[in-house]
């Protein structure tokens, strides 16, 4: 087949177009990938695409500079070294007043690279314009319904009780009227009062009445003792908090260690409730905008004195008054650092698995604690003295492993008294806390 | 008739017991106590402040006095070991005035100089030696896991669980970070950019210990010593201490 010169030229031309188009697409993909990589490596620490952070948002920044009357190319100079740009361009000088935090200099970034970054940023969709789907909305409604049902249950029983009483009285009245009507000796019947009649009735059915009264008296006694036993049982105590704090979100999904917020747990008697500046370490950025929990985070901002719009602290603070959940009586001494550092007890032994706790913190019932893998299984109610004592009797103390001078010394002395050591080990093959004085009254009460 | 009496009685008993039960199921109430005056201290204990003054409860004070910042210029007691005490004395670099608005550090003494830049030459006063190095670095890793890892990631690449879950963004990679160890200390203590000040939750010794671990993350040979006892990475022990 013969092809004329013109035809072949056309063919080459169209081929060239295709090649150029493919090349352009590939290049733009490459450029945007390059822009994303550079943005994440160089800019993302301080800048976000559509939200002000340490630095201003970068979306549309090129257009903004152009519209604001910045000199040609001044934006590239700014990225390379903002001070040079601020000295050369009045608009850049104005921009430098945006925040007291100075921008780092990036002298290595070339003009094309800066363009790639800004083009990639401009290509990103604004998350605020994408309608947020409220997660767990249906679940929350379901939970409320369950709570309402439980609430109304006791009312149902109350109403039923009242109906019972009314029915008893009504039937009693009808019975009396019937008796009066059918009575042969009207005068005698007339004389009987309600009380006398009741007594007569009780005597007539004395066996049944006696049995029922016995049951009632016994159940009253049982109830009395049960309520006496429930005195000072903290299980299930779940005080409402000023901020609905979901532990599952923080310690579970986001993997924050317990010790980050409760940071004195290894140093002090108290595990500490974090001060609001610790909350702000993350929530300075996480403002929950458009999420259902945004009002909760607003409370943190109010407490920390953080002005979200102006991105600055105002200095007007107000403490968050949390309600302490695990409260021990004043005459009990409990030290967190002793248990966590020396004893090596995990938080979940006493507080349960907080990574799964979607509600506010509560005193977990001992049955819940026993379900957790690795926990020492106990039978007494959480936070009672029996519970402490039981654990002191079960928990083995790692003595003589060279990690704790105090226990190493005990180990050394025990070795000098093999009989006592053998006695300690014989019961259960381990040295437990109570054998080292964990059951001494003065350990906790002084 | 008999049946009716039984039903009436059992119904009443059931109602009563349920009523009693519903009284104690209020999760906001800690329940009954044996002797509240023995249980609740009028003195203020950490996070347990009943707002009681001379037998009277002050609702407005309740819970407000127990969690407060220590008074200014007070120094915690760190024992009697002189090298430890020296290490724990207050950090000599001051924050800039700008830290008030950016990191909420109101009420501090401020410096007008750019102290972050000045901190470039500060050296870690916790010296590593062939014998102590691994213990310090193990402790550093432990602290890092508790305090930093959720954002900065186990490997220090800025991909911690918080970043991976999409909750937080913009955590830099330690490898290629321009900051020197003195500047790392300044940043951890007073905060930098989005990162808050961690001086309130970590003491100076802990921060320097963490910095040892960060440098190990940057360079796997950091803190390692060869058979002759010489440091593999030269900058490990420097005699010019910063405090």
C-alpha cells in the first residue's frame, strides 16, 4: 500500500498529538503526585489545605496573593525565605503579621515545585462543603429509647400497685354491702366495724394469713440486710461529667496511652485528671467542626481560653470541674505509683477495658473486670476492702528479679530463712502481696 | 377469694421491692455511706475537694481548688543526688512572648530573643556510656510509647495511630528533621507549631531521655558502643552540658 507524503505527515501529526496528550496527562499526574508528596513532607506540619492551623490555609493562596496586589513571583520568594519577600513586597510584609509564629525558610524548593504544591492544594475538595454524615445517629436514638423504657418500667409497676389497692378496697366495700344486705341478724352486722370485720376475716383464714405474713417478714429482713450490704458499694457509680468524654475514641481508636493524659500515675498517689492544656495538645487542631461532638470540644476551648477563629489563646481560663469516679474514703491510703510501677498492675485490673468504654467512666462491677483477659479474678465487689484484700492475697510479687531494690532486699533476707520462704511458697507456689505485709492494717489505714 | 388475697399480697411485695430497687439504680449517686464525716475529708486532697470550709459546703468552690498549677517559682523535690537535682532545676531558656497566644503560656517569664534558634547548640546533659546507654534508651522508648507515639508513630515517621485514624494531620518525620537536640528539648518543653507545651507533664530528665530515643529513631546506631567502648555515632557524649 502506497501512502502519499501528505497522508503520512497527517498520520505523524495525529500520532504526535496523541503522544503529547498522553505526555501531558502523565506529567500532570506526576506533578500532582509530586505536589502531594512535597506538601506532606514540607508544609503539612504547619499548613492545612482548607483550614487555618499554625499557618494559614493554603487553598486559593495563589489567587489571594494575586488579588491582594502582591508582586509577581513574590510568593515563591516568600516560600524560599519569607524575610526577603517581606522586605521586597509590602503585601508579603502584611502577610507576615498573620501570626507571631515565623514560617520556616525552604530555600531548596524550586518555583516548579512550589507550583506543584499549590496546584495540588487547589485541586483538593473542601471537606466543609462535603455534607457530613452523622455517624452513630441511629444508635444514639436507640440507646435513648432503651433508657426511656427502663425508666417507664418502674412507673408501670407503681401504677399496677395502685390499681391493686383500689381493686382490693372496692371489692371489700362491695363485699361488705352484700353481707349487710344478706345478713339475718341486721343489728349484729350493723355493730361490726371495718376493723372488727377484718380481724374476723383474718381469723377465718388464719393459716394463709400467717404464712403470708411470715413470707413478708422474711422478705423484709432479707431486703433490709441486702440494703445494708449495699452501703458503700460503689459498683455502677457513673457520675455525669461536664464533658461527655468517650474513652473508646481516645484510648481505643486513636491509641493514646493512658499515661499520656493520666500522666502522674507512675509518679504520684493520684493518677490525675488531665489539666486542660493536655486536652489542647490535640484539640488545638481537632475542633470537631461539623461533627456532633463539636459542642463538647467548645467547652474545652472555653476552659483553655482558646479563640478558635483567631487561632490564639486569650488567657481567660476556667477550670473544667470533673467528677471523680473512683473515690476511696479518707481513712484509706491508696497509691497509684506503688501499684502501677512497683506492683506492675495494669490499669484494666481495676478500671476495666477503657479502650472499649464509649460512655463516661464508671466503677466497673467485678463481674465485668473478671471478663478481661489477664486480670486477676476476684469475687468481692469493686472498691470494697474485701476486694483489695482478696487481690493482695492472690497477686504474686516478683521478688529477686533485680528490678526493685526493696523486693530484692526482702528476697535476700527470705533466702536466709528457708523455712519461712518455703512456707510462703507452699500455699500457692508464689510469694503474694499479703505474705510481704499486704494485709497489715497500717499498710492502708494510718 | 384465697387466690385473690395471695395475688394482692405478692403484687404489693413485688411493687415494693421494685420501688426500692429503682431508688439505688441512680448512676449519679455513689450510694449510701456508713459515716460520711469519716469518709469525706474537709482538707483538700487531689481531685477530691468537697468545697467544705469550717463545716459548711461552698458549692462554688467545689472541685475548683484541687487541680491547680503549682505556685510560681516553686521547685519540686527531686531527692538529694546533686547531679539529678542540677538536671531538674528549672529550664534556663525562656519562651518568647508569642508563646502566650500560640501555646497559652500566660504568666511566664519571657525572653525577647529567638530562643529556639539559640537552643541549637544545647547538648543533652544525660550522658550515655557503654554501660548505661541501653538502660537509658529503654527508658526513653517506654516514655516515648506513652507520651509521643500516638502522634509521632512507633518509628517516629509521623504515622501514629492518631494520624492513621484520620483524627490528626501534619506530624513530621523525625528522619530529616532540621532540629538539633537542644531545639527538640525547647520544642517539647514549650511546644512548637501545632504541638502543645509538654513541660507540664514531663520533667526535664524525662524529656532528655525521650530525646535520646528520638535520636535512636533517626539513626539506628545512635547510643551504640563498639567493643573498645567508643561511641559508634560520635556526638553521643558531649561534655558541654545544657541545663
